[in-house]
């Protein structure tokens, strides 16, 4: 009989579109894309490749997962570059959502006239660093330095210590970045030692500025010497200091990490920094310094190409206005509280038949900041085989493998995500 034909049992398209999983996918990916996946799965069923009862699952499996995937960072690396560095605060996330529609990003609602773009974020940044006469924001830290080099030294010289010509990640090197602006590099000193006299001998009529770069992702020790901003400021030419990490004020936890306020007080004319590192905000490049100098950069034609969008401005303003960021909370987490939390998770897992151990460990700042600084922490130790299985779980969990064990450090995992982490661990199938 025709009714016995299994192909007649293939679910209708409208029925499948009403399935909660496919309906949610339609909201995320669009109805046409989901419908195409359904039609393809129905065709497979009619061809006998799959049974009719597998059509729903086949359509769901054919659709891409949400990207980027939200990951639980249990590595103990606070600013993990591969995980997007700083996670935004709840206030910043809400601000981004609110800014996704029409906003007053360049409009004064009181007068109905055009207003300065991102004035709330700029005002918040100026308030956070009162030593800055002017502030500006571009799309990342490298862009901030490129804008400064282009506006102040194109066709001229940038005087910089050889020991500060660093590679900034993913193969990008500072000398190449600066040379691309049309500036010439005047290298002084040696890899390990540079004196004020080295700079003074190089400074001349062709000098655009002296550049001071914080080597934030490595440490040089031993027979070394470097020149501070306070002494460079006596040379009679602009001093641009790239502090990198986005620390706006001193932090006792990171005494060797330069901050914007102290660097400006030491005499820097311009400070460049990142917004998505220790500041804990969105990816952005911060420029702070002399009012006339910053205004010159803001009006340069390149500034238009480097400007940030309304979502970044909203997130930056909320980061500066709001409560402590997740980055700051993770950096200053109490090790004793982390131990108690980790032990509680271990006990809950044990109750479900999953054996784990609580071990001391050391977390790091990461993100090219505070090299050599370790943060006392505690981790849940599991067999190494869990590492790959947790990475592809739901949610993905990234830990750190050391000495044949997977370590899950809760320092960067929100306490509200402990249940999700527990469920992810329990979802790993037992060994045969």
C-alpha cells in the first residue's frame, strides 16, 4: 500500500519550521536558510538515506552553530588573546544591545543638532584620566600608534630604543608598523641598554617624536638599563608613550605595569593604550595627552578610517562609568574564596560519581600584559582526556593541560556559570 511507503511519513515543512530548535535557528539565521536545510533533510529521507524520524535532527545538524561560541575560560589566563581578551561587563553588554538600534551617537537631542561623536565615552575617559588635556578613541591600540606616527612623523624620524622594537603578536612587528606610516626609525642604544645620551645624540630638526614602548609581553633582566619618560621629557621634543595594557591608574597588584595617569604626570605628551586589556572594555585604541596634540590627531584624515563604531563607544562608556569589570574581578579574586568554590564544585562532582582533585596553581594576566606576574589560584584537576572533550562540549570549556592533567581554574569563570561547568564535566562520557 502507498501509505506503507516510509517517504510519506516525512514531516511537512511547516511542521518542521515550528520545531523549537528550528524556530530558534530561523530567528538567528533567517527563515530561508533554515527552510533550505529542512528541504535538504526531507530529500535525504525520500531518497532513503535517513529515516523520516531523523529529518528534524538532520536539519538541525546541517545548520551552523552560533558564532562566535561563548566559551568558559578555565585556563587561569585573565586576558586570553585567543578568547577575545577582556569579557565585557554586564553593563557594557546591555549598552551594546541598547546601541544596536538608532542612537544619539552624533546627535544632541536637546537641540536637534549634530553633536561630537561618542561624547559620552570621551567624557568618561577624560574623567578617568584627569591628567589628560585631550582624549580620542580609535579602533585598536596599533591604530592609535599608527595615527600618532602618521600625524606627527610622516617623512620625519621617530627616535626609539632598539630594546623596544617589539613584535606585538601574530607576526606583526612594531618597526614594520611604524615604517608603513612613512616615518623613519632612528634606532638608539642596544637591545639591553639605552641611555639618555643615546636619545639626545639622535634628536634633531628631523625628529617627529621620541617613542617609549612598554615591552609588555617579555622581560629583559640582568645587565640592563632604560630611560624613563620623566627623563625623555627633558629632550625638548614630543614624547609618545605606548603603555599597551590600558591601565588608566596605578594598581598595587601590578606595580611594574605603566598606567596612563602616571605616564602623563611624568611628562609624556601623548599616551597610547588598548581598551580591551586591563581596562576590561571593548577593543579600542586610546589616545590621551596634550589637548592641542590630541586635537591635531583627531582632525587628521586618517582618523576617519580608524574611528570606532557606535557599539564600541557604548561599551567603552559603560565600562568607564560602570562597576568593576570581569577583568578586574578576576585579577583581584581572593585565592581563599577560589579554593572554597573549587572544593565545593569537586564535592558536587563527587556526589555524581566524578572524581576530581583540588590543586594549587598559578594564574597569569595574559594579553601581553604584566609578564612574569603570577596570581595564586586553585584548580580542579581531571584526567587529561577531558581537555579535548570539554572544548567541543556545550558550552565549550577551555582549561590548561599540565603534567598529564587538565586543570580548570575558576578565577575567570563567573560564579553563576559553576552549574554549567559542572554539567559540562558530567557530560563527558566515561572511559570504556
